[in-house]
C-alpha cells in the first residue's frame, strides 16, 4: 500500500477544496481514508482553515442555498443534511432562519403544483393528504405546508418517528445490539430513510454501523454518561430517545 506524506496530503486536499466547497468533516474523512495520522490531520485542517480553503460557515451557506433553491428541500431535511456533515446545529439554524420566507413558500408552492399533476385521489381530501405527505418527506414543516394548501385539521396526516421492537437498555464491553426506528404516517410505516443522532456518552466508548433502518451499536468500554440515541425521519424526530448504559464489563 502506497503511503503519502503530510505535505502531499495537504496539497491534495487543498486542490480538492479549490475545486468545490467542502466542510471540515468531509476533508477529515478523506484524510483518514488515506491513513494519515490523527495529529497530522489536525495540523492539515488547521492550515486549510487558516488559509480559507475550508470554512464551515461558508460551506453551510452554500449547502443551504443549493438544497432549497435547486434540490427544493425543506428546512428540516437541509438541517439533517448539515447535521450529517457535522455542522453545529446553532450554525445551521442561524443560516436556515435567514432564508427569505416568501421565496421559500414560492418554492414549496411550485413543488406542490408540479406534484399535483402526477397525483391521483378519489377526492380533494385524499389528494391533499398525499400532497402533505410528499411535502413532509421533502423536509417542509406543517406550518409552511398549511400556507400553501387549504386543509382542515382532519386532513393533516399524523406523522411520527419511533423506535420499533425491543431496545436493549444496557450493553457490556464488546456486546452489540440492533436498534431500529421508522416513520409512520397514520400508523402506516413509510419507506423514508432514517438518520440517527448520538449524544451523552464519550464517542470512544461505542461504535456503530447503520444498514438501512437498522443500527448496530457496540459497546467499547465504560461510559459515565449513558448513550442517548434519537432518530429522525420524514421531518420528524423521536419524541422518546433511548438511553443505553455502557457498562464496560
């Protein structure tokens, strides 16, 4: 396996960042895949930030602009995308809240008008339900959807994301368990992707692998704080996150 020096890695990622906007997490992941040592990665990232090759706030603004204007994502989906890029939520929502509301609603109205052409329903009630579910799956909140579609409270579908089946509350060292969450609309499970959030426990105390909606969590050692696991899908986050004790023995 060919190894590259720290200087070579710096030059490569500088070129990578010059070609397109990238965030710190993306560059760090690329350097890790190249087998660059942790200390060297930190030095390279510091240099790139100092020379403005990477700037997470600039990246955040560009990501938001692209996703709501061109991909036509709603704020919830954009926020989730930024979370997956490890952009702090306070930074993400600072810029999400700067989106011009009239432009945002105009994009949603156009999106719904286009979707209406391909959606069939036996009546207006069924048609509106399908359009609402579509908009929610794109990350738009109900308060904005109601500005674009005249609906009664009875027409608003009940959407919830929750964990399914037994969720183990404790893991010993080297033990693994599978957790699964899903989104349900009017009690019917959807096919929407699920994203998981982690908080509480030290990241060095656990590992995880996601396969579709299933998440396998492995305990690597004792954590004083429990691992708090939440899930997000179709614009909805779990109301009751899971607390997993990592005992280490």
